């Protein structure tokens, strides 16, 4: 781990247009390798086997804790699944490594508990990125703060992540959604950095998209959502704070990591290509939000459009839904990798990344 003083956090990007690229491209620096470790997801499976870039935790390797119920006096501690998402991104470039926390899960302690059980140290985190403001992606910062002690770390998010929101579902009373507190995060020592536009981390080797252009024409955002603005509730279907994390693995292509993918996984992946000018898509991972009757009709179209983008690795997680998981497994074959808590996706380049 290099000195964190070398970390560049949330530097607004400067795009460059040429005669051949009328849309200004952002010069995203390639990295040698990235490992994405799932800290929180909806599924835990201690019998899943390694496949391709996926390295699975195994039941025989779990840490042990005392238990009087067993003859040997101990039992293994597996990582915990919950309806939420969090990942640890370990980036290697020019012989140096950095760690970024992407989202934090639904409950206060699941993420840090899983880090301990996976033998990861939360004190190694250098930057926190929140994909959006929903509580199944932010609540674990509570336990993280207590585990680290007053962490003076940057937290990158969109300014609308603080919105007070609710769900309005026909036939049900409105459901208020917990609102992340800026005052509480700043009071704990975290440094809030709000960005609507794309921004760089780690010397231009990690790109945070900011707001994603909605261009596919068929991905609706999150229609049941409302936001409280100017004293009244109003529709808030776009979830404008939804943003993704992008890397360019040398010789392989783009890695696109989403939280819920409210901006639409096709929109997001196309936007990553358009921002960077990198055509090859190496891996697409995270929540695709295709579960339930409102989104399941979109699954065939999403599969068609993602197939055109030809990702070598596709990992639908969290809120993707079982129907979509089955469809992706059928359509993408060996490229499809189901996610489980504790899985490490080791994505390595074929050439060395340039020196910074």
C-alpha cells in the first residue's frame, strides 16, 4: 500500500475532443489489475467453486469461533448475506496498490463483520464511493466508522444522495426510506465531496461517472420513487444520484461496477464507453435492478443490448432478480458468473499499465 498522500480524490475531469472523436473523451489511465471483493450481497454460498476470475471463499477456510454446541468446541464463521451491496476495489498500477470502498450495505455491522471474516482490514480503505443514497448502500458506514475510529477519508457522492425519499406502490401505503445524514458523516470525520459530473480518483486511473446520461430509451429508472422537495412529495424516478465506478484494465478493456444500476445497466455501460473512448468492455458487475413485475419485461431487451457490448465477464448481483439471473446465465454462458458474499473477482491486464 502506498502512502495515502499520493491518492487523488474526486478531481473533476477534463475531456478532450479531436476530429475523430466529436464527443470529448476522458483520458482514463489503464491499470495493471483490479480485484473486486464482494463485502455485502444478497447471497452467501460457502460451497461455490472458483471459476474464471472468480475466487470463492470456501467453508474449510472460515475463521473459527468458540461454540459449546460442538464436540470440538468451535464452529466456522461465514460471511453474512443481506439485501444490500458493498465491494472493496483493490487497484494495482505501476507496482502500487490502493483500496476503495464502494457502497456499504444495508445494516450497520454486516460489512465490517464480513471484512473481519474475510480477513480484510477496514483501516486499509483510502477512499469511499457511494453509488447513490439508498440505505441498502450506505448504512454500513455506521459500523465502518466505529471500527476505524474517526476516519478522515473522502466520501464521493452525488448531491442528490441526501434526498428524503419514499416508495409509492399501488395498493400499499407509502414507504418512507431512511435518509443518510450529512451532518452525521461529517461529525464522524468523513470528508464529503459532492460531484454531479465525472471525476477521477487515484491519479486518473479510476473514474466515477457522476450523473449518467439516459439514452437507451427503455430503462425507466425507479418509477415508484418520490422525493420531498419544497414542502411536498414529487416524482423522482430518475435517481439522478445513481453513479458507477469505471476502470480500464490494460489490454482487456473497461470494468463497470454499479450499485443498483438505477440509471440502467445498458445506459451505464454505453456511457462508460462514450466517456472514455474505450470500446472493449471487459467486465460488468453489480446490481442491475431487474427484479419484479415492473422491470422483468425489460430483461430480453437488456440481454440483447448487453450482448452487443460483448462483456467477457458479467456478474449481475444484489437487486438484479432471479428471473434476470436465469436469463443472463442462459444468454451469456461462460461469461456469466453468479455473485456471492466474499467472492473476489481478479481481473488482470495483458500488458503493464503505464507509470503515473
